[in-house]
C-alpha cells in the first residue's frame, strides 16, 4: 500500500504574472523549483492565501533568477498579480518510508527570494501577522545566502 505525503512547498510566493491565454500550468523560476525539490512538469497544488482558492496544475521552469511566479491558462482567473500563494508537491510512499520522511519547505520573502528552509513544525508562531511573512530574525533554522 502507498500513501500520499506532503513532499515540499514554496511558501508565501507572490504572483508576478497571470497569463489567461496560455495553455495552462504555473511558471516558476527554475532556481526556486530546485530549492524546493519540485521538478518541471510535476503536479502541484496551488493554494491562494489571499482569496482561498485551490487548484491543481503542473510546473514549468521559468528563467533562473527572475523570481517569476506566473499562473497560466484557466488558473489565471483564480489569482491576481500580487496574491500570495503556496505551491505544494506530494509524493507516494509506503507507510514505512513515510515514518522517516521530512518535507522540504522553502519560505520566500516579498520578492520571491528564498530566505529560509525549515522543518514544517518549527515556524508556525514566527509569522508577522501584518505581512503574513516569516520573521527571519527569530528563525534559527538554515538560512539561505
């Protein structure tokens, strides 16, 4: 038997573009995909923090260093430029594999620059409630340089 587990996520991504007339998907800076361990064309769930919508699509690697986050096709109707989203990937594994699995969580800043990689349980109480972004001054996990 296999179960579906949370594999990784890009947390607090800011939508930089929305392209209604593209065939579909989400385009994300290839550097950010690499940081989160998400492959091009991998199925992901996109959760819009700003408006509560959820959708499934697949990733397209965008230009490295541009910090692009573009919802394409029909997904563009569910988001606006400037919305904050979470991009989540999942993996199927045996219950035994799941016992030792640790997800990769990449938190980005207001410019989609990766700031912190954390354990999922370590940071819930460290958000700035005004901005919704994590306060990196109180996180003692791995900082990205």
